[in-house]
């Protein structure tokens, strides 16, 4: 199996668990409202960077 295929598989596995954890926290923070739809799309459609973007947003949004 080529190394890039293994890398893609590993990235998608990491993204799966990261996305589930991030969406769980998002639902706990904001509940079920229409405002979370864009965040859900970013978290699910952008591998690894989507969940990281939400965690960074959450880190800075809490301090205000």
C-alpha cells in the first residue's frame, strides 16, 4: 500500500474522532440552534482544520 494512502487513512481516522468530540462540545455549548449549522459544516467538511478552527474560536470567544 502506498504511503500517501496510509497517511490519508490516518488523517481521516483522526478527523473522525476529533469531529465527533468537537460537535459534542458544540452541541453542549450552544444547544440545537440554526447558528451552529455553519460550524457543523466546517467541522465535518474540512478534515482536521475544521475542528481545530472551532477549538481556537472557543478559546478566544470565552475570554471576551
